[in-house]
C-alpha cells in the first residue's frame, strides 16, 4: 500500500514544529511520507549578530536537524525574505505552494491559521487556501488543516480537530531544541515548559495526555 503523503507548509523555520511537530512525528511513525516546505528564510533584517549567509545556513541546519528528529523528509526552503510578505504576494506564493502540492502528491496539507496575529503566517494561510481550492487540479488532495500556534488570536473560538500526540510530545520538544535560538526561558510562551503545558492543556479538552489543535478547511471523507 502506498504511504500517506503529507505536506506541512510553514512561513518560517520552526513554525512547522511549533504548529504540528507532534503530529508530524506521529504520522511518520505510522508510515506517512511527510514533506516540509518553509516559504521564507532570513533576510537583511536578521536580528542575530551574524552575517546573512550565516543566518541562512544556521536556519537551514536547524530545520534539517528538526526534520530528522521528527522523521520528516529534508525540508525545502523558499527564497522569499521573512517579514517581507504582503497581500500582493498571496497569488505568487499560492503558485509556489501548488507546485509543492503537485510535487509531493500530498493527500493531507497542514498550514498556518488564517487568524494568526503574525502577518507572514496569515499570508501563507491565505495562499494555501488559494492553492488548495477543491476545483484546482489536485485530485490526490483529501484534507486541508490549519494548525494553531501561540500567536493565533482566535483560539478562544475553539479548534475543530485535535490530534493526540501523547506518544510524540517529547519528539516535538526535542525538535524544538534544534531551534535553540528561538526558545526563551519560562514563562515565555516559546519556552519548552509552556509548549509542553499547552499541549497537555489541549489534550485535557479531549481526554488525552497531550494534543495539537487544528481547524479543518475542507475534507473529502
């Protein structure tokens, strides 16, 4: 039987782990083939004390190590500069995402939430929705989900899908540690303690030890 093909779309390296790292690891353990597409990379505004080339190489290395921890394929990183996306970019980004969907023959796509407070995240979410319109020629695609991160302002509305990551929460944390420069000390929401606590809180909503939350865009059952 052909393994399930999954595509995870992220605006920045580390978003894929923050949003659905536990789910990536779970699906990989179940035999799915998971590809990761990261739309942007550090640009001239990099906040780190390093050259642009060093910042880009570091982020690529971090993303590759995180993918290995989770069992995903080596990520593909786009050439757009982070924090530079505009509403006018959505159509062009959608074309790039459609190419990745066709390349991977993805049956399941994960992307950012369209109500995220981070504009890059919202732009990628909107571009994904455009790229995955059911009448577009992607006959293999069966399900599109938006993952919820700490920056999602509408989380109080409640997600529609929970995925049990009780057995892969530690893999998610290990993958996040690959992005050491992005982690912060507790009680910052990007601390390992806060990320674990949030996963366990989401799990408590549905009676499991830990979970990740998603909103369903559409599905062919």
